[in-house]
C-alpha cells in the first residue's frame, strides 16, 4: 500500500510541477508612472486593437518606486517595463536587459538615442540600445489621451520568455 501511495504522490508532484512550469504566453506590461490604475481596461483594448489577436497581454500599473521595480525584476516578473525616463539610467544593465536596437531603428532612434539608454554588451563590447523613450508623441499615449508629465522609457528584461512578442508590441506602441 505504501508503494502505491508513493507512486501516486510522485505522479501528482510531476503533474503539478509540469503545470506550473508552462509559460502563460502573455506579455506582461508593468507601468511605473503617474498613469492612473483605472486606465487598465482601456489600455488593454487599445493594445489588443494595435497588435491583433496573436499577442495577449496583461497590464499592471504602479506608482513609481525604485524599490518596487527592483523587486519585480528580482522576482522575474514582467516582460515589458515602462519607467520614468530620468530614472532608467540607474536601471540599465546590459547583462540583464534585452538589446532593443531593432525597436530603436524602427522608430528612427538608434543613432540619436540618449547615452543613458545605451550600454556596452559585456560579451561583445558592442554598444546597444537597452531602453527606448515613450513620450507624448508615441501612438499609444496619444490614443489613450494621456499627457505624461515626464516621458517614460521602456525596456525588456533578458529573462523574459516572451521577448519577440514584447519587442513587436513595443514597436507598435511607440510608432508615431
């Protein structure tokens, strides 16, 4: 009887662990700014309208606190972060962020990207853009009808399992 209990427990643990390890296949967007939290549903609708049915997303809005961003990064939460542009220079880490050269190129920013949005890849020693500005001229902010008091910067952590979807989504959100 003990043996059947052990086999049953092992099967249950295997099923639970495999269920927990599957990707939720949603791009999680985390906003750390003065954007009101009540805007989630409208923002979700605009994002789905701009990206089509292929990309599903989850939005979370928080007031800006450096500690909260660090906690989310350490917990490996979020695929696409929006933080105040003036503070992103304290967060940029080429080893921990995804290069966004193709996003910067699509928005004609790559050469003109501010130095605080760039970093040197520790492996190749090449300079890459690791964050892109999101200001009142970006299509997403315009569609939402928001006026940002200060511009934001968007970045994608290297741990994200939804990098391609996040990059595609970011391109559509910042196009003018």
